[in-house]
C-alpha cells in the first residue's frame, strides 16, 4: 500500500504475516507506517473494520525518525477475532491541512487480510492469482451470513469516562471508608533499538571493488588496491543491517563469495531501478531508498536470504501516566476521571477495553493499576476484572486491614485523616448510578465521639451555573438550504456552558496563642483591634504642543554677452629673370691652329609683400541675487495635577474572661 498526495508519501512496511494475506487466530498485527517528509505535525490514523462492519480508528504512535522519513506503529487488535473473519484497513496521514492519501482514496480500504488457522489454510490456500478473487468473494459472503451480521451489529465502541472502585473488608464485606488509593495507567511504547555494529563493512569494501573491476568497460582504470571511502560503504552497511535478519548477516560474514554475489546483485538491481544511472552520494536519502528497494528485490529472488522483522527491531518500554490520589468515601467508593487522560493514553485504554470485551482472557499491553495506601505489593489491575459499565470501568478490591470498629475506617495517623482527600475527581450521574449512597446523608458519620461533630468534605457541587451562547454561521450560502426553508431558517451553533463549584476540603489552622490556666483560675483577655486605612490618588494630565513654520525663497539671475570680430588682409608677389650666351670658333692655318670664343650671362630678381590685421572685442556680464527668509514658532504647555487623599481609622476593643473550672 503506497500513496502520494499533496507532496506527501505514505506506505506500509512489508510484513511476512500480511504478505500471504492471512494471520493465525489469537494474534495481534503490528503495522509499521512510513511517511515522507518528516514533520512534527504529522498525525497518522489507522482505520479498520471487521467483516464490513463498524469502522474503528486507531491513532498510530511515532517510533523513529530516519532522515526525512518518519515511522509510526499501530497495533490491530485481532487476537479476539474468529477463524474466517476478514479485516480491511487503511492508513491516513494529516499535516497542516494536507493529507495522504486523498479524501477519496482514504474512504477506500486499500488492504485486507483474513484470520485463518493452519488447518484451514492448508485446505483453502488460494493461489497468488486467486487472492484478489478471494477478497471480493469474502466481502460478499460476509454480508450474507446472518451469524456474522448479528455479531457485528451488536458491537459498539466503549466510551468509559470514569474509573470506579469499591473497597470492602475481606472478612466482613463492609465498605472501607477513608482509605487512600493511588492510580496510574501503564502504557507500552516502542522505540528504535540501539544501532548495531556492521559486521560486513570490510567484506562489502572488497566485494564492491570486485564489482567495479568486473562491471567497468575499462578494467585497467580500477586497480584492485583502490580505497573505497567510508562515506559510500556506511549507508550500504546501515541498510543491510536494518533490512537483513541477524541470521542472514551471520551467515554472510564467513562467506565472501556470497557477499560478492549479494553486492553485485544489489548494485545491478539499483541500476535497473535508477534507470541505468549511477547512484549519487550527493543525495543520501534518495540513495538509501534505491538501495532498500534493490535489497528487497534481490532478497525476494533468493530463498536463502531473509528480511528482518521490522517490529523486532523496536525496543519495548513500559511507562506510567499518573492519575492522582483519592480516598474512599463513607460508602467505600471512589472515582477517577478518565477524560483527563492524554489522547494517546486514552486511545491505548480504549483499545485494551475493546480487546478485553471481545476476549476476557486476553493479556493486553495497557493496564490500569490501583495501589491501596500506595503499597505496591497490594496493587491490582482494574482491566483484569473485566467489569465494564456503559461509561465506567469498575473494580472491586478486598483488603485485610485493621479497622476502627465504630467508623469502619482503617487505623491511620491523624495527619492522614486531616488531609481531606477527595473521593471523586469529577462527580456525575455515572457515580450516582454506581453508588447512590455516596450522595446520601449518613447520620452516623455526622457525629463523632462524645457528641462532637466530625466534619467530612463534601463531594457534590456547592453551586452550579448554566448559560449558553448562540453563534450565527455566515459561511453557509442561502442556495445550500432547501427551497422551502430559504429566508425562514438561519443556521447557528449553540454553546452550552456549565460552571460548578466544588469544595477543596477544610482543616485546622495554625495555633497562634496558647493560654495555660490552673484549676479555678480566671483570666481577663482584652482584644484590641485597631485599623487605619489611607487611600491616596494622584492624577496628572500634561499636554504639550509645538509648531514651527519656516519659509525661504531665493531668486538668482545671471546674464553674460561676448562679441568678438577679427579682419585680416595679406598680399605678396615675386619676379625672377635670367639669360645666358656662349659662342666659340676653331680653325687650322698652315701649320698653326687658331681658336676664338665668347661667353656672357645676365640675371635679375624682385620680391614684394604687404599685410593688414584689424581685431575688435566686447564683453558684458550681469549678476542678480535675491534671498527672502521668514520663520514663525509657537509652543504651548498645559499641565493639570489633582491630588486626593482619604483616611479612615477604626478601633475596636473586646474583653473576654477565660475561667478554668
């Protein structure tokens, strides 16, 4: 049975008895319910019914907390069921407005099992393919069996509100008055056992290295001397230690080959569950869930491996819830109020009552112990007597104590007599129906020795007040009402209140003064009572107001003008000329030669330049700044002081004469 809703998950841990769908008669069924995520507000409730009859709800108790998973334990009281009874059950977890499974799924009973003896199981053992058919047939046949219908229709859930006790004398049978009793409820709780040391740690490391070497596509990458970190092996050790039975672990310690096959099979299954992805150590909780699923799948395929019983890993602790001390009244009757019990204790008591009502000889884990005069050797279990009224658990105890022959009270010290211990924690009609004499006047108890009145504390209310309050409901839409009542009927809630005043008893006060007198001596005592009362009051009223108004204005103007003009003229010219002439002649005259030449050169240059520049500039700047500021302040203080004094003085003088005759 697994559900997921509102970001929450709920499942019931596998149980070897429920795995086959049947249990042996005379045995209870312990269910371990897991919830994720863990939260302090998680409340798990288990609902079940027998043969399709009345639905009973049981509050599951939290037993352990592992990571983000919270486990609850619930016990189905099936020891009183008969052979052939069908039990259907479903679990619901609620947390801060969320719940899992959904409201529709919660109404369905998702799981069931049948009570069947070994002989009947051998004759009617169905196959795995026919279990669903057997479930549907059994439900149909149970509704048609008149014997089963009569038994279921006659059952009802007991709602005891009182624990009543009658104390009588063992020899005479007379009621014993004013004997104190201490009561407590013994409840069994289951807590996780201490964590055991993992015996397979070193073997797991060696087997894991072999697995890496064999499964790798590159075996040279993994050396046989590789060191496996503890951060990887410790979670696997924890999961194996918690899931495998101690016998299976002891058998694996001496067989390394079997451990190697186990590790290989677990990681193979884990890869299949994780869709061929490697298990990451970054998310320990997810890794643990994958390993748990892989181990369960591997163990299921191997008959020589066995899972541990989850209930056997819980340690049983018995604790007691005290109910207080009461003393029997003149009728030998006392009554404890069971409505004051915490919800978990009250649920355990209700389950024990239901189990003992079905089978008086059954032994339950819940007990109600009564200790006469707080003596442990004389204590009794009120549930063992199996005296259950409609709204009370009744017990009867016979005591062999030394009684006062006149008052029928145990001889105890005066200090205990003067305690004024009440006989009823919450007197009601239930106490009146069981012991009417407790509410009647008994003249023999009103007079003590020598005619002196013996004052006894009353057990009935001195004053009672009743009143009610009407609260209208505004969240109901008029269209939700029937047509004939619309506009005529208004919905509301009437709260009824009852206030009762009960006496807490009385006792003698502390001795303030002792006066010794000789025989015949007379002493006059004057009692002066002087009282002075001063009442003063001072009233002071001071009010202060302050107002400040400030106004500031500033005007600023800046004007700036710049004008500039530049005019420039430039002119230049250049002239250059040159000429050259060269002439030569040569000849022969007889034996002589004649030569003549002429050369000439002429050059000239002229340059002229003119320039003119005219610059003019003008600048004008104007600055104007105006600041205006005004302030006004007003302060007012008013104070009024009124002093009133009242003085009252009273003096009283009383004179008494004390004579010892």
